[in-house]
C-alpha cells in the first residue's frame, strides 16, 4: 500500500495573551512614531511633556518586547523552518514592490537593489536586523539550552554590561541594532528555559488560586512596569539631583529613545511577564489581528509612507499646546493607521500568501507521491 506524506504544516494554537501583547507593542510603536517622525519640539505643558517622554520610550519598549517574544518561543527550537524564512522575506518583498508601484519611481540600479533585496537594502532597519536574527536563532538556541541556570545568568550579565550599560553611559560607544536584538532574544529565552516557581499545593479554593495568580505571576511584571514608568518620568529630576550633589552629568534622558535604554528593556520584560500570565482564553479574533502586526510596521514605516502619514495626514505640531488635543490626536492617528495596516496585511495574506504556500505544499505532496522512497508496502 502506498503511503502518502503530507507537508502541510501543523497548526499550533497560539497563546492569545501573548498575541494580544503583540498588538499592544505595535500600537506603542505606531504612537511612538507619531512623536519621533514629527519635526516638533517637545511641549512645555507638564502633562503633555510627560506623555511625550512616555511615547518616546514606548516605541523602543515595543521593539524590545517583540524580540523577547521571539526568544521565548524559539528558545528550545534548534531548527528554523525554511518556510518561515521565506514567509518573512516574501512579506517584506511584497511591501517593497507595493510602495514602488504607489510612488511611481523610475527604475534604477539602486532602486532595483532595494526592491528585490529589501533586507540588504535596509528599507526597514528592523526587518533587516530581525531577518539576521531569524537566521542566527537556531544556533543561539542550540548554545543556550546547554547552559545551566547559573551560567545563563552570567551570560546575560555580561551581555547586559557590554550591550546595554556601556552604550548608555558612554554615548560615543558604537551602538548595534543586532546586538540589542540578540540580548533581548536571550532574555526571552531565559524566561522560557529558567526554572519556574513551584505551584502552591492547595489550589482548590478560588481565593488561593486568585492570590497565587496575582502575587506570584502578575505582580512581578506589574511592578517592573510601574518602576519603569516612574524611571522614565523622573529621570530628568534624578539627573539634576545627582549633578547638584556630585557635579556628575549622567545625561541618561538623552538615551530615552534608544533601544539600549535599560528602563525600556525593564518595561518590556515587565509587560511580557504580566501578559504571559494573564488568563486570556484562546481567541481567533485576537490571533488573526496579531498575525498582521509586522505588516502594520512595514505598512507605516516605509520612507514614502512616513512622509505621507506624519507630514500630511497626521501632523502633530498643532496639537502640542493642549494635553487633551494631543491625546486625542495621537490616539486617533494610532488607531486609524493600525486598522488600515491590519486590513492591508490581512488582504495580502488572503490574496497572496495563503494561495502561494498552499500551491507550494500541494507541489511538495505531488513530488513526494512520485518519489519511490515515500512508498511502503
């Protein structure tokens, strides 16, 4: 009897709490771009300035958080499926071609390089760095799973010192996006591979179960988030206090929008720990929306899109003199851009990605059916 091998990928149910966190991280990134891609100076009104500081850090928290999630889920994966690499690359290629058509740019050698090699052309810095991380992930994970918990902590401390602390306190030290992504990946992997606290023995009572959920699972992440927000808001005052006492200029506030800012990484870890333990039931709606998060990034962060969105459709300059106006403007711009980007990417998945990969798997199935090695009697 002939045995047929199917190459259809197994559908692994996604954790909706983590998928919801992806959505939150991307919303933070879009709101962050509303600030950093404007030509406006920071507002002078106190509440508006506090919001400005928070959003300046929010985008980097979102980026670090995205990579934390990747490290968490790939920590024990020592093999990267070629289909995942191809899916990622084709998604970036789709947006590169789409924006070329929309802009009507005349073809030239440099443009062709960016078009057919969008990763190498640095059309999107995060896509380029993340693609390299995807290629390196199996080798990194293969090394990490061999470490003891103590050795893993030692590795994280060394990476933290040279990748995070050194560039923070020595701004002249050369920063590297890939280094930061590797550190966040290792941090997410540690959360996945490190020994978890033992469960309480008596979980039958509802009160005990709720207490365990809050104090042992949600509270650590919540405390990190609160301390991170306090650090972001009060760092300028802390610097003034330190300077008045020691005449030492820390100059940490200038690092607020950098990925290497330690407080931003602490916030990303806190949010991940909090959402990881949220008791959210599997939701097809959440998972579907979350599947388009990277598409939202590609949709609104292309060079032509940035000019169109932040200079023409959603300029923020006129809204900085009122906190309420600033909040409403950023909120509406973020939600509109996110909704539009999600709709475009879900349409891309339906019209291009799914048919393409369905045809690929059908082709592999047919090739396998003609391969004598796949037959069994």
